[in-house]
């Protein structure tokens, strides 16, 4: 029986060009498996394909993400949802430099 992957350590890092949402995806099985990780919310719909060897983990990053609430969905090769998490991006406004104008 194939065990579902595990989503761990969802983190948000704020940057002037948008946040980086990152997570660790762990494959608890002894065999290599392929997954698609989706981040969606508001006008943002992004995805990444990840193949993990057995008993390994990989950090996945999505960059340029604006403030908002997001669903993280992990799909297996058959397209079934096998794991999920949530992320809330709430970064402070970027300080504007004095331009003398």
C-alpha cells in the first residue's frame, strides 16, 4: 500500500517582489513517486512537478506570491489529492525610498 506524502514546514519569506512560499514534501514510501504541487488562491494558480525517490524529502518554492490566503494541494500521478495545507501571506508594505520628488 502506498502511503500519502507529507507536507511539512510551510514557510513564508517576504521580499519586495512578492513572498516566497516554501514547503517540504516528504515521500514516506520505499519507491520513487511523482507529485504535482499546486498553490492557489485569489488570482494566483501555480504548480510544480516533483519526483521524489523513496524515503526522501525536497523543499518546494513558489516565488512572487502576493498577500492572500492560499491552498496548497499535492496530487499523485493519477490526479488524486493526496495531501494539502494552507498558507497565509501577509507581508508588510515595502518602505519607499525618498526620491526627492
